[in-house]
C-alpha cells in the first residue's frame, strides 16, 4: 500500500514538474510578434550558450543600424492540454515570443545587454533582436533541464521499502 | 439602374469565376521532403538530422508526385526550390542517388553549406514545387522546434 502511495506521490510530483515551466512563463515580459527575417542583419552572440533557468546571459551584437531601438525577444512555445467535453486529446504547443527588454544600439551599431534565463521548457530557444514583425538577427540558447529534490519534503523514501 | 445591375453582375463574375478557372487548370502536387547531413560533415552523410554546425552542409531530399502518385522529374516540373526563412532560395535538381554508376533511387535534392557567420538557433524553411503549367505547391516541416533546421553553437572543422 505504501509502495502504491509512494508511486502516486512521485507521479503527481512529476506532473507538477512538467507543468512548472508553463506556469512560470508569466515571469517573461509582454508578448512580442513572431517576427520573420528578410535577410539577417549584423551578428549576435549570447554567452554562455547554454545553462539552467536563472543563468545570467550576456548578449552582444554588432553590424546593426546605429542609434536604433530593438526588442530583445525570447522565443518559446505556449503549451496547453487539449481537453474538450471532458475528453483528453493530447497536448498542443504554439510558438510564442516574449519581450526580454528593449535595447538600443550605439553610434557604431553595437549593443550589449544581459538577461536572466527564465523558467521555461528545456533545450533550444531563440533569442532574437527585432523591430515589430521584422527579425534582424538571432542566436540560440539551450536551456539545461534540472531537477531539485528536497529530502525533507519527500514522503516516499523508506516507505518504498515497506 | 439596369446598367448598374449589369456592371455589378459583371464584377461578381470577374471576381468569382477567375479563381475557379485557375483552380481547375492547376494540377495538385504532393511533396514529401526530409533533411540530412551532406557529405563531409560531422558524421555520416545522408543521415536524417535537423541539427548542424556552421560550415556543415545541409541536404534536402524531395519527392514530388501528382494526384495519381506518379513521381514528377525535371521533365514534368519547372522547378523545385528550398526557401530558407531569411529569403534565400536554393534550387533542387533531379538525379540518381547515391551519385555514381549504380543509383538506387532518383529524387530531387539540393544542399547548402551553412556560412561561418550564420546565426544560431532554429529556422523554418519550405519546399516549393512549380509545375510546367505554373501551378505551385509548398511544403513545410512540422512546426515543432526540434524538427526545424537548427544551427547549433560551434563551427565544424573538416579533417585535413
């Protein structure tokens, strides 16, 4: 019995862990357009190129129009359960973009900014510089997935041995 | 009043019938495509993948069929083009694969070497086939990030 309960609790925690990124996406900025490029302009790098949520990232770009404002955007997906009339029809992920910050190039067309990797789905996300619907340049950042378990709050443990 | 009614009817006909006539002339095309690593890359060629480093070659393999399932070659189609999200257009050609004396299959293909300064991240693309009568049909990969063309950090340095 305790084994069944332990497995059930683990299952619930696992589901909560899966849902957590979607729930915390609200910490991102306002929605931004899913801009498309008309030929890329300039160069852009993110450093580091991967890391877990909370990682501070430095963005640098050059070769852009001088003294110009851009949206710095984090691209991801919005996930939802597809439930209709009490029937589960799987999951649905829709591409989405959120503003991280507005940034401005200097007189030489360069810019530098920092941001903190938000809680979000694992693996690749695009960090883009855009103006409205036009994407100028982008760079990929890979979110490393991580799990933290607090032993004091873990009701399983020895119960599995019983 | 009668003149106005006649002009109005003529306008309706012009707006409604032209697209109908166009649709009747166009023959439907069906496209299937995939993306593989080109020769000389970081691993074996012609292996399905969506992740590439800069300076690696991306190759697309494409089949185009008509409504009867007949494969359409370069005698039946005007062009097959891969369009990248940044607007680049890469023309495909119909030939035997693997290249050489004993091809085991024939299909449209093309390749593109990722420039050293290309941005990283994921990129959409589409394949556009144009029939000899001008009918076009486009195909896009599943809009799921891992399925899109992905340029990962790092630059591929071929073995010397």
